[in-house]
C-alpha cells in the first residue's frame, strides 16, 4: 500500500516554515507498512489544492493532507474538498459542542468565525480533534482513502495516531515494520561504517540497516517487516547481539530514546538524583532533562551561571580559580560540579563551561573548547572537548557529552 | 515567474530526514520575486523522478531539483535527465580535474566511482560545485529552466547563490519581494482576524497578508513585490501604521526576530540586565536567552529550581510560603523573582512556576496553570495563566508569556 503526503499552506512555499509534519507522517506510515511515494506542498490556493489532491489520488491509494483547515479566510482546504467530493458543508453538532466547550474553558467568547469550524462536508467522516478546534476528515472514494488533517503538529499527530492509524490498519493487515536500535557515541559515521562493514554485509536481505546521526550520537536501526512481532524482534536482537563485541567501547543504549531519557531512567532505578551547573550550555541541559515527563523524580535543578559573578556568588567558585585558570578550564568546571552537588544536595552533578561562539574564542582557547565535569560522592571526572565552530552544535554536543559522561559514571558506581 | 522545487531521495520519504532544502530555496526564490507554486519530494526511483520532473515542468517555468546526484548506484537523477533530454553522458574535463584535486587535497584515493561524477549530460550547462564533487546542471528547454543541484545543503546553497540566482535574475529583472512584520501576543488567531478585518479588507491588491502563529505569538506579515525597495517598504510601513491603533494592546515588536532577541536587544540598549528563576520551564527560558549570540551582555544566569528543596536552599523561598500557598502560586513566584534578582544582582528578573503536565495536576491546580513574576527595583508584577494540557506547549507558551511580561516591564520603566 502506498501513500502520498500533501502539506498545504503558503508558509511552506515562502520558506518561512520547515515542513516537519511530512517527515513525522512518513515515519509513522512506515511503521505500519505503508510506503510513502511522494510528498508535496502547495499554497493556500483553491485551484492548486484541487490539482494537488487530484494528482495525489492518481499517485497512491492513501492520501494524507495537513493544513489549510483554520477558521480564517486564507484557509481553503474544506472548500476544495466540497467541490471535489460534490459535498455540502453541514454543521456537525458534536464538533460544535466541542468547540463551544473549548472556548468556554478558556473563558473566551465563541465567535461566528470559530463556529465555522464545525462545518464539515457531508460526505466526510469526522476525525475528532481533541486538542484543537479544526476537525480532521476522512473521505473514502472507490479504492482511495483521503485523510484531511489540521496543520498544527500536535493536533495532527494526536488525530493521526488515534483515528487514522486504526483505519489504515484495516487495509495493511497484521503486518508491521519493526525496528531495533543501538545508540553509540564517540565515533564518527564513516569510521563506524568501516568498523561494522563485515557485520553489515552479512545482514539478511529482508533486514535493513539505517545510520541515524545526530550531534554527538549515532543510532543504528535495524528494520524488518513482519507478521509475528515476537519472532521478528527476536531475529533483530540476535543480529545486534552479534555486533555488540565490536562496538562495546561506543555503546550507549539499545532503546529508541533521548540520552536524557536513558540517564533519567537509570537514575530513577538506582534511586539517585542529579543536578547541573551550566555556563556555555546556558540551561540547555536543564531543559533536556525537564522536557521528559516525570524528570522531577531524579533531576532537582540547575544553576545557570552565565556570568563569572554568578559562578562566584551562587556556585561559590573561588575568585582565585577564575583568575588563575579562567572560566573555561578544568579547574573551574570541577569546582562548579562539586559545589553544585553540595548546594543542591544531589548524588551526581554535571558542570559545563566552554566557548560556544561565535565570539569569545582566542588562540589558546578557541571557539568549541568545552570542559565538562561529573561529580559524585566518590569522585569527580573532568574531560576536555573540541567541538568546532557552530554555536548551536557546540551547545547540543556539549549536552550529549555531558549526559554520556554521567551515564558512564552512574554505571561504573553500580557495577 | 513561478517555480517548482523537487527534492529527491529515499531518506525524505521514510521520515529520517527533514527537508530543509525546500524551505531555504523557497525563501531565496521569493527574495528575487519568484513564487514557489509547488514543492515535492520523490524517492530514488527512476520512473518516479522522471514523472516528477515532467509534472514539475507542467507546473511552472522554473524547476529546481536537489539530490540524487551522488556517485553511488542509488542516485538516479542524472540517468533520468539523459532520458528526458535525449542526452548522452560525456566526461567534463574541468569537473574531473576539480574532483581529482578534491581527493588529492584530502589524501584520499580517487576511485572509478568518484570519477563517474565528472560525467555530465551533453545538453547540460555545468553549474560548478566548489565545495563538493557532484556538479550542478542547468537545462534550458523552450521556456522551461531546469536547475539540478546536489542534495548536501551547503553545496546546494553555494551553487544556487553563485550560479543559479544570476541566471534567474535575467528573467525577473531587478524586482524583489519585500516583507514587513508586526508581532503581537495575547490574542488568538480568530480574534485577531475579527479585530483587523476592516483593515485587511482594504489592503491593496498587490500586497499580501500572512498570519504566522507560533505558541503564544502571532506574526503578521505584509509582502509586496517591488522594483524600488525603499518605496515598497515605505508603503508597507504606512499600511501597518494604519493598523497600530487597533492592536496596540497586543503589540510586541515590528521585527522578524525571536522574542528573546527583542528582549535582549532592548535590555542591551537600556544597559539593563536580567536573570531567571525557573521551575516548570526547567531551563527552557535560560536556553532561549543563551541561544542568542552575545546574550551574555544582558543575561547573567538562572536558578532552575525544579525541587522545593532547591527553591528553599538556593532561591531562599520561605518554607512557610511553600507550605501555605504551594510551589505553584503567586506568592512563591513573587519570592522566586525577587530573591533571584537580589542573588544574581540584576536589574530585572523573571520567575516561572506551574504545572507543565502530563501529571501533577489537581482540580484546584490543573495541568497548564502557570504563575509568572517579573521583578525590578521598582515593582514586581505577577500574572496567572492557563495554558492547557500539553507539556511541550505549556513550557513554550510560558517562555513567551514570561519574555513578553519582561519586555512590557522594561518599556514601562523607560517611558
């Protein structure tokens, strides 16, 4: 079964917004064994939306559109669907009552413009939008299935998962694409590729391998389409088991999760807590931790000490240390980590100080130089990193390296 | 003049890679007055690439493709172009010598696979790739202009700017698309739409308006194609001036920038500093500030007090306040803000405490309830917000609301 993804909105054609909905939908469709044949985007223009939906239905039997369902006059998708499916807009009572509730709960008046969102083409099945006011719609026409979803990512994702997936599964049957993962760190993609080539060349034909790199990490993913999830997973795990000895120095985890989730999970199991003291990462690591629901069980807080005064006043870093070695030094991060652990009363602490750039680098301490310390009651480890020239990636890679160091320290103490 | 963007590569259809090339190309084309009609993506499949290029040439007179030009067998774009343009591959000497240099400089052997990249269809004009080995190509066919570029973003961008733009400008002339922006906050899209309808309906035909919402903010953008940038901008600014009185309660800025950039810029101009004390936002606001290069001139640091202990130990919030009113209360954020300002010695401070979810809500204090305080030497302002059910958006909207409150406080004191 093949699908076409059509994203609708002027903002996608002027380069203002990067289309993340398409990538998310593609990965979800793959999960249930549906191949994406084409993805495309058109503006909020009636003729173009009509042509595009028509072209999409010629390409594949499943068409998923996002966007163009808002209440304002520049959102045209519904109007086009009425023409294409010779439908009329009718007020859907359930949707109207949901919209009324939605505005009442927010203490906002319900305007005529908002009420318009309850108008749904009569040939459509409503895909209820729990998180917003624009309902999704499903049109079935001969062997073609058209799903029309709002463009707001979290609304779109919720409707797709709850309403669209069950409908599509009726056609794809019980088969599904399964994945197993191994996350490694501390090795570049081309070196990893050389290292695992003998293993990769012996993978069975029906198993595919993907390298999924992100700053500081590479996720290796094995995928196979299977009708027995248990047997399929067993097979992929055995294949990864054969790989483990050769990558053991780089191994981080075998879950498809963020590094912050790995660390938090292992801290919770061990009943240990952690805090951070951040200079160049400026709250990024704290944000990575606290983005995970339930993180408060192990993560207690951070001192973001962006200025030297804050390093001294709040983190009690000695003025002498800052003067002699500088804010970006092994000595300073060591004090930051040890003091933060003591002040925030945690089992572990992570401290980062570096030169994120673009300015502030010198010959001796160039942009991209980062020191990271991890402290526990037993010991403090300090490492020096050289990440390179980009502020954004320096911050991201510092976060990955810091969490990775803490995972290693925790595992070492639990051995 | 209209363009179609076609991005080629299997990775775009399995959700592994987000297509950023399209958005970049769209914005660049807009700048020189070319409207993007459609964007689409197909996999590395000969038939589909051919169909797609054919469809693209029917859509518009300019077609830009990226990807599928690598040296390996899964890259098919060149082969398709030979068929479409009845061309044969011929070795281009200049490209071959560049490729040989490229490998020599990197101390890498030049393989036959790499040499293949010097083969170019004889009907194509070569668009030289200074940063990589896959050359771009330009085909002119009747009134259709097809530009074929590599998929690696920095190579594609360099070739586009240096080679493609000058060719396209021959057709578009000196005109360009200009934009002016107004950012508003504290009003929903549908209410804003009602509020500005009279103004919107009177906009000239050659000016277009876009609503660009993000959590907690809406950017209104006016665009026009002009041959005199100065006159064009003057016209758009006059139009926005007519709008200002009706949106003055929601006005944030008239720049196309993040809220953190607006606040930091205004703080730097006023020689004022700011710090944060974050509970539910967990470092997100600190990260928003410190993502901006040069932020250290005004942003000094944060205490991320995720646990009550840290609120008491580090931020000196009174135990009595936490016991009587709870961590999520107007009283607690007030103390957090005032104490952080004193401890971090800044002119302004921002404190946030709330229930981000998904757990931790009660009937009295539901998920989405957030208190924000902004303190200065003159006064402390506290506001209560109800953001709703999603952790990610609660955190993002808290950040927007907090920065907005601080912008207002700063502007009030500077009046």
